[in-house]
């Protein structure tokens, strides 16, 4: 397929480009950054600079593709004013969706977020009724980042009914790459008590997430599907029951059966069933128990 990847220079988008190219797809990359005018690496995806918050730019870059992986976004609400986050995430996402409709794109893969049910960022976090979290927990975002992701998911529900655009919204947790595991997860893994976690100690590996995005482009699905894509283990040496006893003993969170003793707080069985997704990576492949990088 001819696949456009937005946010292609970010940690999620760049891994998606690599996964799609490895599968034989004809990939175009787009982002806000200026192109590099030196000679491209052999096999590098063609790159187009575009501000997707401009509807005309979104139309121009989307046209001519069979599928779009929309990974472009400011990744949290912590380092930019709310209106900037909303413009980058919701307005740009809306423009991409509408451009897909106008251009006759067959499949939109939307990188959504674990924040849609209301956890992770900001005050007034909504505790899930049960863990592991799954797609049946209602949308209830409490911050501008999650609000943008939630609203785009809701819009995709309506757009499929209105225009027939097929879409998959993939909700990752905190995304790790081989180069940031030690910085981000190292202290959490090393600690006997990693402390409270808005994501309930879940995480996603960018390489496995990219495979989920690739599969979401390829698998024959109709409508708008929502799936989580997190690693099957917890980012801690402690188990989820132990951590909930430490930090949520008085909270009404039902702990459901875990598929494995070190199981994650996010249930990704729907991604396995719908996409055939099987994550391969764990923090244990990258970090020692003391949180330092393993020797390569």
C-alpha cells in the first residue's frame, strides 16, 4: 500500500515508518521539521514538510495514499500551553480525518492514548473501575491532551457512520525506545517501591507499537476499532497486586485475573484478537534489575 505516516520524525512515527517499509509498503513521511537537504540514506522514505493544523496542507499531503498512520501530536500536556496542545493534536487530527474522507483513503490508523479513560495527567484523575484496563472502560479524559485524543476517537465513530472511513485507534501507554529505557524506566525498575503511577506502571515499546500500527493498516476490519497496545509485563520488579496494595488500598479498583504473575495493568487481548498482534519486547531485554542498561 501507499502509506502516509504523520509525525514521522517522532519516536512513534519513525518506528512506524521503519516497520511499514520492512513489510514492503510504499511509505511517505511527514512532520513539522524542515527537510534535510543532504543525500538521503538508501531506502529512506520520501519526506514532506507539513503543518497539519492547516487544512489545505493536510489535504495536499494525504491525497494519493491508501492508508494513513496518524502519529503526529504533542506527546503530553505538560510542556506547552493548552491551546497549543489542542491545535497540534485535535485540530491537526480533525484535518487529517477530513482529508482522508475527501481523498478516499481506505484506512486511517490513529495513535490514541491510554489517557482517554481519564488517568495519567492532571488533577482529578479518574480511577478505573477495574484493572487490567480494557477498551470497555468509558472515555472520560480529564486533561487537554487526553481530551484531544478522546474527541478524535469520538469523531472517528461518527465519520465511519457518515462516510464509511475505516479506522483503528491504537492506545499505547508510556512509549519506550531502546535509547530512553534507562532514563525513563530505570529508576522505576530499580526502586523497591516505584511510587504511584498514573499509568499504573504500564508501558509500551516503540518497536512493538510500530508493529501494531502496521497490522492495523493491513488487517481487514470494518468500522472504527479501538485497541490498547502495551507490553504484557509491568514496568516494575513488583507485581500489580503488590503495587495496588501499596498505593490504592483504599480505592475501589477491582483487580481482575492476570494472565501472568508479572502481568500488566492494561489488557491488550483485543489487539491480539483483531490485529494478530504479539508484542516481543520487555524492559528485561534492555535493563538490569538495578535499572542500568544491559551490555549489548
